[in-house]
C-alpha cells in the first residue's frame, strides 16, 4: 500500500519494532517492485548486523546513535566496499549471487548507489559534530529530535527552547559544512523543513495513520 503512494523511499525500522534480518526480505522485494528505495535502520552500529540487511537488498542504512567520528567511519566501512570501505563481500542477492556481472563491476555500482545516513541524537554527538561532519562518504546527517530532547534532560518535550535551539544549531552546522540533513515530521513540518534546507524526510506510519484518522473522524462527526 505504501508503494502505491509515490514516496521515494521507505525506512524499514529494525531498531524499533519486530523487523529482523530474517523477515525483512519480502518487504525489501515489495519495495523494489513498486520502485520504492528500501532504507533500513539497523539495531545498532555493528558491521555484521548491517551487512545482513545490505545482502538482503537494502539500498541504504540509517544508523542510530552515532556519537563520534570513529563511529561514523565504522558505518561507512560497513556499508561500502574497498576502497571506500571494508564491507564484507559475500555475493548476496543484490550481487545476483555471483552469477551476474563481474564482481569488480558490482562493487563499483553498489558503492555508487548506497545511501549512508547517520543519526545525530545525543548531546555527545552534538559536542562532536564538527569531527563527525568531516567523515567522508556520508550522504545524510539525520537529526533525531526525540532522543536528543531526552539526552538533554527533556524527555517527550521536543519543543523545549533549549532543544529547539540545539536542533537549529545542529542544522546550521550541517548545512555550513556543505552536507545534507534529515529529520522526521508531519507533512506541515516537512514543508517547513524543506524551506530551511533539509532534504531528507520521513514520517512514521503511526503519524501518517493518525493524521488521516483524525481527519476522517472530524468529517464523520459533522454528518
């Protein structure tokens, strides 16, 4: 159903919920059928975990809680083959199980098409942001407002003035470095974010459903 709505990509969230490397395959293939780019948020920054999702066909990852430049480099190493990274070369489904084009060509294509996104969502990440932004081959620096608010001592209060100011500062620093940024939000928030130079957006399924659900009930309530 999501594939029929003309989104550019879908995030399959293994950090939260029940998605695992064992059950993600059909979801990735369903996305491919509809021309929807499947991006996975893995449980953690573990190359063995990340590689399982990539070998099953994920076309990018969005890795949570990246707090240092070394952790950011580890994401790149896990996602990209030599010479940009150190991803294990196992000849999975996306490599046609080794039966398609030469491996040397597959590696180049995979590296050029891979989306690497790291999440900035802890106070320590904000403190280390300049070093993180200098790590090459990262496509998107994603600001997670809910966890950032919590790490600042304001759980559930993304609108706290200190949190708002910290997020604005992070976006300013990302954009000043010439990098792309991302963040979640509703449709109205995404419009505002786009005007502020943010290029990578998603909305959660509960937000997506509750928005229309409330609209539906408002209309029904007028009958």
